[in-house]
C-alpha cells in the first residue's frame, strides 16, 4: 500500500496524505513519550518504594507529563548572553530531527510501516549519528564549562559506542542476509535472533543504552558531576526538545531491538491469533522496562572506564561474534 | 602546526548538587585531569563559637545541633560531656543508656544519609530512597524521644531532657533486626556491583602516615588500618560496657571507607541491642546539677567519636555562667584538608567519588 | 640524637619511674580490691580495677635498646599493661559468655557451643597473656597476684554462667539478664566510688594517674632542649588529666618538632589547634596524640596580644593548616611559615577578628 503511494504521481492530495501520515506518526510518538515518561516514573517509583506521580489526572497521574510539558512551554526562554546565539537556537532542532527521521524505516507490523528501503539498518545508524552534532553544538554554544564537558563526553561516547552497535548488528545481518529491516524480521519467523545471536544481543543492548545516554552510561548529563551536562543552560521548550529527542530515541531503539532480536511482530509459538501489533507492543514494552530497570539499579560508569569498555571489551567481542557467525553460516547453511 | 591548549578553571560549587552544601572547589583542569584543587569554605560560617561566648552552657546546646546536623546527638553530647568533666557531675545510669541509644541511632542515621547520597553522587538513584526510608524510622524514634526530627536539643548537662516514652525501648529493639535485614539488602544491591567497585577501588587512596599527619579521624583514619576508636580506646559514657568491634580496613581508598562505614552500622546495631538489653527499668534521668551551671575556672578539652571522626570540645572558663571561650574540634573541618592532595592528578570523574567518600557536613566544616 | 646520652637518660628515667610505679601500684592494688568486692559477679572493668592503666602505661612498643636494661621502666610498664589487658580480656570473655548463655537459651545448641568454644579460646588467650605477664617478671608480683586471683574467681563464675547457658532454658536467660544488669549496676557503683575517691581525696593530694607521663615528657624535653624551653608543666585535672606543657614563644616550634620526632615521644597526630584571647595575652592550644605510645599531651604557648605572631606547625603536621587559618581569621594570630595563611571563613575583606574580646562588628552601611 505504502509503496503504491510512494510510486504514484505527485499531487496535492498526495502531499496532504503524506503530511497526515507523518503527523499521525508524530502523534503516536508523542503519546509514547508522554506515557513512556510516566511509565518510567511509575516503575522507578515502584522499584524505589514510593508512589510516583499521583495527583494530576487521576490517581495514576495520567496527565502529569502533559502538565509538565505545558509548564515547559510556558517557561521563559533564556539564552545566555555570551552564547553563540544561532547555534544555540539551532542545536535542539539538530538533535531532535534525526530522532524522528529514523522512525521512517522501522516496520512496526507487516502492514504498518513507512519507508521500506534496502539499507534500513544502515540508514538508522547513519541518521541517528547526526544527533551527536546537535548535542556537541548545544554544549559548545552554551558557553558553559559544564556544558562543554558534557558535550565532549557525549560526542566521544556516542561515536565510540556506535561501532560495537553496528558490529554486533552485523551478525544479525549475516544471518538474515539483508539490511532491510522487514527482511530481518521475516528471517526470524522460526527462531528469534536473540537465541541465534545471544552475544550480539548483549553487546547491542549495552551499546544501545550507551547510545541513549541512559544510566549506567548517562555521563553526558551526569547530574552529580556535570550538573546536567550539555543542556545545563537550556530551559523551557528548547530543553524540552532535547528531552523529546532522548525519549524518541528510546522509542526508536526499543523498536529496533525488538525488530533485530525479538522477532518483530512474530507471535510466540501457538499464540498466532493475537495480532502482530500487540506482539510488537509487548516486546517493545519489555525492552523499555528493562531500560528503566537499569536506570533504577545501576550507578554510573566513569568516563575513562566507559571508553575502555567500548574499545577493549565490546569491540573485540563483537568482532569475534562476526567471525563466529560467518563460520557457522558458511558451514551449516 | 601546534594546537594551542590551555588550562581551564572549573568552579565546582558553591551551588553544585554533589558538594552536599555550600562548598566551593576551584579546579584547574587540563582536559579532564586535575592540575590543582583549591577548596573554598566559609559559606555556612555562623560564628557558633562567638555566639556561645554570650550564652549559658545549657543555652549553647541547641547551637551544637546545627553544626553536624546529621548526627546532632553526638554534638549535644560532646558539649555536655565537656561541662560535666569540668564540674565533675555524675550522670545517672538511665540517662547514660538513653544517651548511648540516641547517639548510636544517630550514628546509623548519619551513615545511612552518607550511603544514600554517596551512591547518588555515583549515579545510582535508588539507594538514596532506601537509605532515607530507614533513616525515617530512626528519625521517628528520636522524635519520640526528643520531640524533634533533626535538631534534637535532647541532652542536658548532667543527664537528658526527656525520659523514654512507654514502649520506646521495645520499638528500638524491633528496629535492630529490621535494619540488619535491610543492611543485607544494601550489600546485595550495591556492594557487589561491579560498576560501583570499579569506581571506588583504588580511588582516593592515602597511606596510614598521611592520614595521621593530616589529622584525619574516624572512618577516614580507620580505612588506612589504624585501629582507633575513642569509644574503645578512651572510653567515655558507658561504652566500656558493650561488646563491639572497631571495623578497620587497610585499603585507604574509597572502597575501604565505604566498607568501614557499612560495618560500623552493624556494630552500632550491636551496641543498641546490648543497651536495650541492659537498660535500667527505672531511675532518674538527671544527675545532681546545681541550679546555675558554672564551670570552675580553668580549661578542658574532651574528644569523643562522632560518625565523621573525633569531635572535641574545648572550654576555657573563668567561673561564670558563660564559657570564656568555647571551641569545637569539628571532624569534617579537619578531614577535608586532605582533599587538594587527593584530587591532584585525578580524573574529573573521580572528584565527586573522592569528595563524597570523605563524608563532610558543611555545617560542621564552617562552624 | 645522641645515643649515649639517651641511654643514660633512659636509665635515670627507669629508676625514677620504678619509684613512681611503686606508689602507683599501691593505689592500683587498693582499687583492685575495691572492684573485686563491688563486682562479685565478676565484671570488673579494667579502668575500675586500675584507673591508671589506660593512660599511664609506658610505650607499648618500646624504642630499641630499652629491653637491654633489666627491670627497665618500659618493662614494668608493659607488664602492668599486660595485666590490665588480661583483665580487660577477662571482662570481654565474660561478656561473650553471657551472650553465649543468652543465645543458648534462644537459639539452637550449636550456636551456643560455637560461642562457648570462642569463649574458651578467649580464655586460653587470656591465660597465655597471663603467662606472658608472669614471664615479664618484675617486682609488682603482689598486684599481679591480686589480679590473677580476681581473674580466677571470674573464670569460675563464667564457667558457672556457661553451664547455665548450656541448660538452655528461659530461666537461664532471665538469670543472665538479671546478672548482667546487676553487673552493670555494680560496675557503675564501683565507678562512682572510684570517681568519688578521685574527685574528693585525690585532688588536693595532687597525685594524678598521669603524673608519670608528665614527668617523662618534662624529663625528656629538658634533657634534650635544656630547662628554659618549658615555662610550666602541669596536669590539667579538668581535661581528663591531660599533661600540659606551656612553652615560651621562641621555643614553641622547637618543642613541637621535638615532640613529634623524639623516639620516646612520637606525637604523630595533631588532634586540635586553636587560639584564645585571654585579654592579657593570646594563647595557642595544641592537643597532640601519639598513636605508637597511645599518650596525649597538650601544648600551650602564650603570645603577646598586640603583635600576635608565632611559628606555624604546618611543616610538622599538615593537619595544622586549616586550624591555623581559622585562628588567624577569627583571632588575628599570624603563623610564621604557614604556606597559605588566608581568612578561611570570613574572607579577606572582613574587618576585625570576631573572637577577640574587643571585637566591634563593622558594617559599612551602619
């Protein structure tokens, strides 16, 4: 269906259609971010022996995030006097845009998907790398030492962890024989890649957490050291953009993990009568839950140890994984 | 082409989430390596010693609460103990037990706050909430005893202000096994965590000789292998009646200090357990104290073991109702001195780990 | 340091100390008797038994050469210390046994057995120590005999308690608790009695358990630095009998350096340093402690009020850094040779020094 539209002749109605679809996805993503944040606060509250939001929007605090966002929009937009103004304004946009762009290639079910391109995985990783520029620009443009340190750390970290991320995903690509995410999901009809590629899954998950700047790899915004890292000078809706980008990436990364390793929309065993969208949502939620769980449990890794871990542990391991996978594939398939 | 590099001056504090108060650290950094660290203190200096010169002895007690506000009971005690030493006042049995119970509960509460905030500094959020949950129980116990949650103002010269309410001892008794169980959980959650151990092992290390020459005390000293606890080695109050160990580690690094503090919680629980067991069912809580407290002319210096090290009290008296000169030896103030030495050459990421492990309270540093 | 001189001095000291000890032992004996009577259940704490033992002992790990002299001061002192330790060990052992009795009632027998075994081990250790004390052989046989007798009595009582514990019933527990309480009370009584004696009788007679310490300090210092370096030396009764030395300003650093580096003194820990304005003069009070010898000393120096200046102790104890800054900030005492003397609390622009008695608060706007 999507392909037909993409190949149809351009017209005003087409434009309206695509715009509408984009807006729909944005709405879905925003809804996720809204309730993802609420879920995070609730789950962490539960893990830490407290209640979490329970005032705004009923006793589950259903409108808490909405209220928070409204507050952020109403806040004064402050720009430091000595900041590099154009860059300062631009940085949140540079950070956010790629996070939304990567969603285009993610197949949520076999029918609910947007762009079905051959190098979907490559596209995702390439585009998501652009966010780093926004983060560094934001940290530099703020003209604040903490922000600068945070931005630098973010750049170093995101670039370092991109490598094991890609390398571990290569094992999956080798098995599936394609970089197209739909094909990768299709290849998991019988066996999910988490079972075929357990090592790759672990490396990918760790690198994904680092890419997301989440605990235990939340150094760029380490509150207790760098106050808040690269976005220390941002406030109001500009700050909200950074946060939004972060949670959209959470959404995207959880979806990617689901697609690459957990079999996408494929059901478990005989439970095929449950629709694929539900399966996808369940797996997706499980991944998000694990990420929140990490956040409630771990302390933060130190910067130099973080680098060492990426280059000295994860990278060699993922290389070993590629070789093993290639050997296995050459001999047994 | 040569790249031009320059050192950066980074101001940590006075408003910074991990300085635990208003403490400023001027760091000269090259990349992320610290070249020089200069602590700046005094933001919380309230002139307690100056104020005290115009107050009667009993009136000074509330001011001591505000020095080390995380273990106000020991501060109360050191002042009372100094005056009692000068005047030769005998404190009744029951009051001594109440004091010891209050001080040891306070010690646990203080270590819990340290544990929670230290892990918060290291990026773990949950321990903070766990620690405060347990601390809340202690605060409630002390609240029942003294009527206050933080600034207890509980002890008096010659005894204590309030007797234990009915059933209080039983509540304390119930708290001990509860706390033991939670302490076990703490160890499971944090102590064995590989990320945590990597961050604290070998970080901020100093030797026994350095610790002694820099006048460190308490856990900061014991973590280097010096077995020295004033409760054991210069027994005051009734500490010689209890059977407890002095936890000592040899590492001298952040991990050693962490382990010492955690072990001290366990030992304090032992003391509390024994004190509850021996607690006299009745008796006075105030000794024979003259109506107007006048310390004899002369001077005294006593020191006791506070959660952060040895807290001392010097009083010079000219025989009046007010002290002529009152001086507190505040452990955090002395312990913090070694910081510039420890930070030199360290990675920026270690600053918070090292500062946190010294365990300072700024109210005490600044007097 | 001149070794020959040191030896001669030490011999002299040994003789004097022996005399001192004889007097002290008498007191200790009396105290021991008293404690024994008071604590029939056997819990006589070491400081009741021997109020001086905690502080008056000679250096535990003595300087090389000290052992070569038959009954030297150190030997006697260490023997005494060992006796005290043994008594302390006994008390600890007793406590453990009490615990064993209690837990035996509550928990399973195995735990009780384990604890009993531990107690037995402790007793063996105590015995070994006792033997060591015997081997140390000095003329304070009498006091030791007393202590031994007391220890034996205690051991018997402990054995009894253990038996009760093995019986493992509620009654035993009750009894044990009652005994513990009685013990505590007895101990308190003994302490009170001792304190009463100390406060009442001992005060005017001017003998303090720390007298030998003070004499030792004074002797060593005068031996090495001459008689002029000490203005005064006394026991400060109000401050838990801490030996206090008053030195003139000129000799302050020299004495401090000597206190730190002398083999027999070795005050390696600066516990406290602060200044006081006594209106006629200023005073700096330093409380030092020796971890190798476990002995305290207070060092005081008087300086004139108009030009308060004195040597800094930072080269000796880095820990004096901030306290000296504090004294400078609040009292205006300048410390010569301080690496970074700043107004640590109030800032450089503050007018006046608040802890001076003539301080007037200054506010530009008032």
